[in-house]
């Protein structure tokens, strides 16, 4: 007796991964807008926090996405 595999519907598949993509976009936008707000508040000429927080947010979003993908399999 083997395991029965559940077949996910295509709609469930697309909903899962589009939700993950939207969460990753929100993480990146939060980093970008947070960095921009910090740069405006500090009134620096070069957008140090915008660049740093955007890059950090992209890394965090990729790690988050990979963890979610590997957890679901």
C-alpha cells in the first residue's frame, strides 16, 4: 500500500505562488520606502539607506521565498 498523492488544482497552485510573489514584493517595497524615508529624514545628499535597505530587503525576500518553496514540497 503506497501513499496517495494529492493532486492540487491549477487554481490552488497559482494562488499559492502569486501570494508568495506579492509577499516578496511587499518586503522589497517596505525596504525601499523605509530607506527613502530615512534618507529624507536625515537629509543626506546620497541615498545610503535607500540603497542599503533595498538590497537587504531583496535578500530577505529571496530567502523568505526559498524557505516557503522548500517548505511546501
